[in-house]
């Protein structure tokens, strides 16, 4: 769902490409069976949630650590993302370069992601291998080797990744520039990957301190979903995680958001860009806020497929863009709304701004139609139901609701928030968040471009 976007913030360009592919409205007749689960906890503060799904002989595990790049401080950025990689290094009982091998040989897979608010690790294995991911997760929770070999290796990997994402991609500085302008003065004001200079100068002691602060049982949620017996799983969890002591609650930077007092506009000459790109960002509602659901549906109306307002106006009718879309960025303590368009050959970037602004004004003045609201809700409901068919996606959703809201049952009921949105709610969020000149406008143009 739209507000789940914070899970993978560094896939923005991939998400943008969805503008090229059509989505169609339909009346949803799919049935959703509420997810049943059992909550548990250990004395050390680890939260555990068990969900039985016997539709396939597999088990998914998710460990959701409540730490992301917004827990970093100025001068020490990129640590959360580095640990996404470092946690695949050696532990007391797992040699380097062995985790992947163990899991692949067992017929499973593993991965991880980092955002501003979270770092999440997940496995999917055959049901008879349930002990393997639990053992690995317990090893790296408190027995990770934060040493020069692993740190220097992963610093190199991450710095190379940063170069590939920023220096070698069109519009590569987009995320950093949006963050530093839209969320200025807060720990949301840098991209999740951090700043290269901070990683280059970081010491082993810095990373050990980060690990000991945040990679603790009382700062994590463990979800086990799939084909298993709960009593067996409880025994394994206590065997592997029960011996860890409860840690002091992590000290987090204070997050203070100052009102935007003026708009920001910048033109960036981009040697990698073949066509001019316009990106317009507004402050938006945070995750779980009532406005978040109305904003998500508004972005569906504006940008879902070839029948959406932005595609129809900029791509089909005016033919000033080859792609145009908008998406909300809903985070734990703040949100944003990002509009984007890539100019057609020979078209001016100013035309993109003019037509986007015009479509926003139309929503503020006239709202949306009954048909548009129905389509947006149908698409949202269909995606909601689709996500509940995959055992790993269910585990990730449950973990996120437990971590952010301490309410895993929200996995069953959040859809009701979307279904209750009215046309008046859509107008209200458009007025509240988009009817302002206090926004960030970034124009990326090829070398030598002139209006």
C-alpha cells in the first residue's frame, strides 16, 4: 500500500517507472480472511509474533529492528545502511561468507532493507529448516563480529553502491536534495545511504557503539510465519534468543521539524540525464495519520496508470512528458509528497511545472469524481488483499505494524481507513499540503540544456 513505501526508500526511480505501465480500475470481489496470530515476548524485551499459514510448506522469518538513518547524527550518517550489509558478515559461530551459503543450500533465500525508520532482515526457507534462520538471526543480534575485516569490506561495498546510485545514475542526487530541503534541521535530512565522507572517516568504535545501542532484543520485533508448530517455534526462540540480557533503551536524536518558511528551487546540470526531469516535493502527512490515507488515494487518482490525471494531461493531451507520476512518502514522524515528470524531446521543463500545478489546482477547486474515488479504493483494496497471499509479505506487514504502532492487528483493519475516505477528505488534504509555494522544486537538465 502507499504508506508502505518507507520500507524501500532507495527504489524511488523503480517506483517512478510504474508511470509507464497501465493499471485498471475494477470492482473488487476478492475475499480477505483476517490474519490470525499469537503474540509473545521474552524477559529481555524481544517481541515475537507467530502466524500459521499452511498453504505451502515454507516458513518466513522477519526481524524488524527499530533503527534507521533518522537515528544517526550529523557527521555520522550511513551507519544504519552499513549494518544492513555488515550483518551478513561473521559471528561467533558463523564464518565470513557463510550465511548465504547455509541458506541457499537449505533451499531458502534471505535479504534485508533499510529506511529512515527501520532495518529489516528476512528469510524464507522450507518448513523443515525453521531453526536455521532463527539461529542465524540470534547469532547476528548479539554475536556479530564488528571488526576491521568485515567493516572495511562492507564500507567498500556501500561506498561503491553510493557511487552507483548517486554519481552514475540520472537524477542521482534527487533523494539527498529532497531530504536536505524538505526535512531541513532534522535527522530525516539525509538520504538513507548517508554521506560518503562520513563512512570514510568512521572508526570501528563508532560502529560498535551503534551496534550495541540498537541491535538489542528490546529494540526488535521477530515474526515467524508459515507452516510450523507454535510450541516448537517458542522453544527455538527461547533457546536461541532467551539468553540475551535486556539492554538500556537506545538514546535517539531528538527530531524537531521546523515549519517551511519559504520554497526552494534548484536547477542541476546532470551529465547522466538524457531528458530534463522535474521533481516537486511538498511536506505531507506522516505514517498512520488520518490524512495519510486520503493523500494515498489522491495520488492514485493523479498517477495510477494511463487513465490517471497526470498521464492524461502531460503525456497524452499536451505531450510535454514521456512519464509523470506522484507518490506519497509517509514516514514515522513526517511525510512528503513528490511529483515527478520527464520531459518529451524538445519540450521545456517549465511546461511540466505549469500543467502539474494546474492539475493540483483543479483538485483543490473541484475535487474528484465518484468514479475516480471508487477506482482508487478498488486499486488499494486489491493491493491490500494481494499482499496477504504471500507468507513473507504478511510477516513483513505484521512486523511493521507491531514496531510502529504496537498493534499487529492493524494488518487486518488498516484497509478500513482507506475505505472511509471521502471526496471532501481528498479536497482537504490537497488544500492542506499542496496549496502552498513552500515546496522544493528540482530541475534536472542535460548538459548544455537551455529553455
